[in-house]
C-alpha cells in the first residue's frame, strides 16, 4: 500500500516527523515499511488488518496511536450518513451472501473535466494517473477511506419508464466483457457481474474492474455511482481466474466492512458535486443483513497474562484512547465497542495485542521458560512402541499413510484433495493400496516363501469419535499365500503382550485391522524400554538401468512354483534382482511356468555379453533336471 506523507498530514494539525522517522514509528507499532521513495512510503499491510488499513485514513489512525497525536478529523467518527431515496434507480442482487451491500446513486447534470490541482497531486503522490474529475473522485475515496466506488454513464444505460436498473448476477458460461482498458475477458461461469437491469449488458466485473459499455467520458452528463460491498472470496477467485488484480479487488478480497459503503458514497457524492456540479437525485440502498460490530470484554489481568507485562488500567485505557477505540471501564474490566472497520478484533486476546503494540513491544520483558522437574508420563507411547517392536521382530515394516480417504463417516468442509474429501474411518483401504504398490514396484526378495509384511498404527475417524487402530498387511511374492500367516502373527502379538485385550479380527489372509480403542496402552507400556533403533535390511539402489529376460519351462505335473524359482535364482547369479511369474498353465500332464527375470548391476550397464552366457547356463541346468524342458 503506497502512502503519501503529505496526504497523511491532512489528518493532523501537528506536523508529522520526517519521512524516515515516520517510517520508524509505523514499523515499530503497526506495519512493516518496505520502501521509502521521496515522500511516499510503501507499507506492507498483512491480511489480518487489511480490512481497514489499506487506506490513508487507516494508516493515519495508526500513526496517531504510534506518535500519540490527535486526529484533526476522522471521516468515520460521525454516525452513518443517510441519503434521500429514489425510485429512478432500481437495484437487484442475486445472492445476499455474495453482495452484502449495494448502493447506487443517480446524479444529473455533471460536467466532466479535469480535476483540480490538489486532487491530481494527491493521486500522483501515490503513483495514480489522473483521468477526469468524476473517476478521480472515486479513486481518491478508495485510497482515502479504503472503499472502492465506480461511476457509470447513465446515458449509456437502458431506461424504462424513466427508471434505470442495476443488477448483480453470476456470469453465464462463455460470457465476455471488455474492460475500461479495452481488454476482453471470457468470464468463468459464476463470476459476479454488475449488469444493466434492462438490457442485461455487462457493466463491470463485480469488485474487480469496470466495463467499457458505460464508461464516463467528457460528454457524460448523468451518472450512476456504485458503492458496494462484495464478498472477499468471490472477488479473489475472479481475480485469480482472470489474472486480473486491481486496487479494488485487493481491498474487497480482504473483507471490507459493509458499513463503510455509506461513508464511501457520502464522500464520492460530495467530491463529484463539488468538482463537477450536478444534482443528487437519490440513492438506492440494498443492505439485507446489517452488520453489528462485536462488544468485547477484557480485564487488565488477562491482558497482562497474555503479554507478560504489568500494565495498569490507566495504561490500557491510554492505548485504547490512542487507537480511538470506544470502551467502558469498570474497575479493571474493559467493555470495548470495536470500531466497525476493525473486523480483526474478535476476542479479548486481540485487545491485548493492540495494547502491546501501541505501548511498544520494547516494554515486554523476556522470561525464561519454566524448568520441567517431573518426567512426563510416556507409558502410552511405550505401549505403542512395544506393539511396533513385536511386529518388526516378526519381519514387518511400518508405514504411514494420509488421513484423507475417498469415503468415510466425516466429510471435510474444505478438503485438501477433492478426490479424498473424507477423513479415513479405517486403515484397511490404505493398506490394500500399499500392498498393491509394493508388490508392483518394490524390489523382489527371492525365495520359496518371499513376502511383504507391512503394518500401520494410526488414528481413524468414525461417527462415534476418533481412536487408534492397528492394521497388518501380508502379500506373498513367491509361493502361495497362506491365510494362516496373519493368524500366526496376530497370535504372536497377543502372546508377546498378555493382557492387552487385543481382539481377534476376521480377515481374508491379506489384511487384518484391530481397533485399539479399548486397549489399555498404559498397562502395555509399563516398564517397557523401546528399541532406540529398529534394524532392517537395506540395499542401495543402482543408478544403472535394468535388463529383462523371459524364460518358460515345462515341469512335471505337481511341481510347485517355488521349486522352479529357487533353481533359477541359484543358477542366475548375483545380477538377478527380481523374478516374477507371469504365466502358468497345465497341459498333457505337465505344468508350464513362465518367469520374467530382472537383471541389474550396481557398477555398470549390462549388455548381451553379460546376460547371454547366464541365460544359456540357466537353460542348460533346467533342461538337465528330470522332467524339465525349457520352451
């Protein structure tokens, strides 16, 4: 946000310090000043306070608090202005949740021309270009109060029975608009548009940029002034979709207060009639749900507890006075009426922050953290580690999967992944996915009964609440899967942890899940010392490509796969890193097995010269075995 020192000075009778000192005061009490250029300061306003501080008035309030100065004139200090109503302009909004307030004023007989020097100089001091007195008035009010406004040439609007109509609706699929900069945009369906209520012609992208269709020019005589409050999320989405960011969209997406609309309309009408003449016919105002700022209560004790200070009630009152925040004091209790533009003040802790930053963070006293004299109770942790150690000793590998799922009991309001909008109610689905991926991608351990054994200990989320669950997964890589494998491991787990109350889940031999909701993990962990390091096998991966060879062999009927696999493994040598059975069938009293062999070296790329002798040797050995014949 670019702020002019000269513009700020209009808010004070007392002279402001030089720009460098002013920047220091703002930095230490309010916002970071990113750059100083002449008499202009570029201030970084964070989203929490952008609803009021993206304006000269908002920064002036902060300067007054930081320097303990009085504002000469606060344009928001008076009650909300009231306007004469008119039936010559009708306003219709499609969704009160997206358009919290919309006002439209009709002004007749304006004379569009150049702006006075003071206005041109004010706009140019913050890098804005002067256009004409009507448009400049709307820009000045936006930069001064933070409330965007827009002017339409009424002569370019439809008129029925002497009445104009302005409607805010969602864009149709494929609808287009040409903006004031002559850029054409194809609007995403659902983008908020301000349109002519009679002709349905697009007049502007709501909260973002005006359209060319009703542009104010030198020949304009009658105007319709729009001052509105658009919901911040819809404006941000439109800007992002169109790659179109403007001063107006920056303010709307930071959720301006709807009450600011009336003050913005007051100042725009005042400036325009002062500089361009004309008569204000009246204002149409659609404000279905007026917003009431919250009343907060905080005690001096609570503020000091949050800040770690010893401020008195007088200190707190002084800080609130400097920020022009109204309050009632009852002893050391403050009942605070938050300013309607301060949408960041929602709880007592926010008031503590205000007191702390205004009085100065340098007054906060550093304090060492308390020394922990008692050893924390980690018996539940030890119980979980005991379960893990038992499984690791039996050849299991632990995995951790995400908590989001395609289905479940609890749907997230704002999911991180649209294809996984639920919290998981079970660990089983993730385990089946992990087993399938591991079987497909993990290095194959060869042997008569090579297998994958995985487990996960994690939280599941059900309608009755969240609790820990344990899932075991087993997948045979060679040989035939045995349903008793999981039974044996579950029995060993129960034997290793007697009295734990582990259930006996039904399973299909591949995945077994146990709820730990009723397991007394504290008793399981009593006196147990977890393994500091869980040992496991590790093999470095090769940076060289693998090579494939296929081999098929007839065997006597009744020959098991593992017998053939072990023989091939023994004769193929150390370069064989994986073997997959991809075909098996019986014919004429014989069984055919077909394997895909994966060869790889950690030292070089393998060539035919490396593998041809190996495959010839494997073939020779297989053919020499009684009843075997390589196809």
